[in-house]
C-alpha cells in the first residue's frame, strides 16, 4: 500500500512478517512457537484475519517482542506527522480493546461464568 495512511491491520501484518523473518522463522515455526495454526499465521500476515488478544500475546511472546511494537509503522521513527497519526490509531485501538475487555468482565461478573 503506497498511501501514507495504512490501516492498522496492514501495519500489523507487515510487522508480524518482518519480525518473523528477522528471526528467520518460517510461518510453520512461528505457528508452532505461538501455538497457533499455520493457516492463522498466513491469514494474519495476508491481512485477511484480525488478531485476537490471546493470539496477539502468543505471537508477541514467540517473537520476543512487546505487543505494541507489532503495531508501529515503519515510518514511525522518521515522520512526526505519521507518528502522530499512528499514535491516534494506537490510542483508538487501546480504547476499543479496553471497552471490549470491560464488557467481557462485566458479562462474566453478571453471569458468574469465569471459564
């Protein structure tokens, strides 16, 4: 994608592949280390599937990287304007994840189902 504003899903997919390749992991090796299917890795790297919070944690651990690093675009270090846009995207993502987690917690508390 050539425009200066890539969707977070594409940024994540590129970063996942870049981190994987830097470690010289095949998709199969990453899938094994992260305890995910090879198809899941292919779908995430291809931008066809979004990553769940559980899968994100597994991938970051397998890549020995903090989760947030997988969301930072290449231009992040170079371009202040892009950095500001990226920060807004990350802040928005954090807000959505927090809202989702709060809803899940509230549902569990109300239902008593903690499985």
